C-alpha cells in the first residue's frame, strides 16, 4: 500500500510541476529560457516584418475606398509610422538573447498595433461595428489576439499580453459610447472564446518544447543536465566569466563504492540513490549553477561567480548532505547511507573547459585514493604523485563547441 501511495504521490508531483511550468516560468532553467527566447524573438521578428509589409500594402485599398482626403493622408502617415516601428522592433528582437528581452520585444509589438487601433478609431470618430469600410478597423483587436497563437508562452504571459488588447478595446468602445451595445457584447464574447483557444495553443507549444528540450538535454534518470548539455553550458559560462572577469569554480563528485551498492542491493536501489542524491543537492544549488550527470555515479557542478573559498565551503556542505542522506531499500525499515568524494578547481586566467575539468578530475582521483568521503582542491600548477586519468574526448570537443 505504501508503494502504491508513493507512486500516486509521484504522479501528482509530476502533474503539479508540469502545471506550474505551463503557468509561469519560475521553474524554468536558464538554458530552457534561452531556448524559448530564441523561439519568441524569431517569431516576433517575422510577425513584425510581415505585419509592416501588410500595413503598407493596404494603403492602395484605403485610397480607393476612403473618400475623405484629410483622413486618408493622416491614415497613410500612421501606417508608415507603424511600419517603421514594427521594422525597428523586428531588428531589435533579432539582436536580443535573453528571455526578458524577447518578452519586451513582444510587448512592444502588441503595444504598437494596439496604439494604431486607437489611432484609426479616433481618426474615423469611432465608427463601431457598422457597414462602412472604416468599421473594419474596429475588428483589429480580434486580429491582435489571433497573432499571438504562434508564440510558446506561459499562461500568465499570454493573459498579460491579451489584457493589453482588452484594455485598449474597452477604452475605445467606452470613448465611442457603445461599450454595452449588443454588437460589441457579441464581439467581446468572440474575442474571449478566441483568447481561450489561443492560450491553449500557446501552452501546447510550450509543453511540446519542454518535452523536446528534456529529451535532448536532460538525463532521463535524474532529470538534470546530461553530459552534452552540461559541457556546452559550462563552456558558455566559462567564456562569460572570463569576459566579465568574475570567478568560476567546478565540483566533480563521485559516489564512493557505488558498484557495491548495485551488486548487493540491485540496480533499482542504485537508481534510487542517484535520484535521491540529485534531489538533495539540486535544492541547495542556485538557479545559475550548472548541475549535471557526467556519467554513471559521477556528477559535475559549475559555479559561476564562485571563488575558491566559497567553492570549498560548498563542497564541504555537499559532503555533509550526502552523508546524511537516507535511501530506502527493499528491506524496510532499513535505509542505505552513502558518501561521496569531490574534486574542486577554480578557473584561472589561461584556463579553458578542458584544463579546468582536468584539475578537478585529478583532485577527485586524489580524494578517492586518499580514503574517500573528502574534498580535495587542486590549484594551477599543482601536481599529485599519481597516474593521471585520461579524460574522455567529450570534454575536449565540448571546449571547442559553441552552444546554439
């Protein structure tokens, strides 16, 4: 029964976390935020360029159907201003890299098209939903909602953007004195239904991107970064820290006598140890730290902005956390206790990913050979009297690969 309860609780936790990830970006990792930002900024740019072109192509139709030359001249000027604004937003979006910048570009896109909506309604003296050509401009809020369909947004992000359109829409109807008119009430209903469908589409895209991201970049057992993603993110972090002249440290952890755990208790227990270790440590690392499974029972943590003294303190805390872990085994009420050995190194001036990892790996080997359950730090130029381990080729290749 307890096993069934644990499975039910696990499924509930998974669904709860998934829901939280679709509602807001608080639980998203920095690397996933960068991935999603690339989707948002490229689609923002495409919308901006496409919309700017359509805005200009509509001018001949205005010329043919609008009889008031004064209104036509002002509308044409407004169209050119909107087109230039959209093009500027599009090019700015392409140069941005962070999720916050991508959000701002999308915000300015929504703001620009809604300001144009207010301008056209003011120009035509708020025509409302009648049968004149000018009344087609009153339908712009619906288009503004539909255009958001292509963006992988969280529910909160989507609601905030749609609130902008709703506020402008209600403000225009209020100024026209027709906010409670039957035709406007039906328009509000249509816009609400479309908004629900658009939000469903957006979070579906977000969920799909999350799944693809996890399959490609996360370790399936522990849920943290796999080796490829770990090294690529680390390479980027090293480059940033060197440019900004801030410290960076690395911890390489290896569980002690893990093979004996698998042999004596079975691989399911070994998997439980790895999962418990991951959950225990992950809750104590910062969001900016890069924590991944290097392979087997070996884990690596890159600590941007962390100097040697702090890295040693973190390593000591990790030793304590791991030693205090209690992993349930198949013979209740007994629990399994484990220890780990840690190699520590800090980024030096001439370091790259390979040389930094090499020092930490050698320090780990020294900690293992000196009795386990301890932390060893290796400084630049320091040498230990033991046979060096050969690092896997992946470290060297990752040091030469830029993360896309």
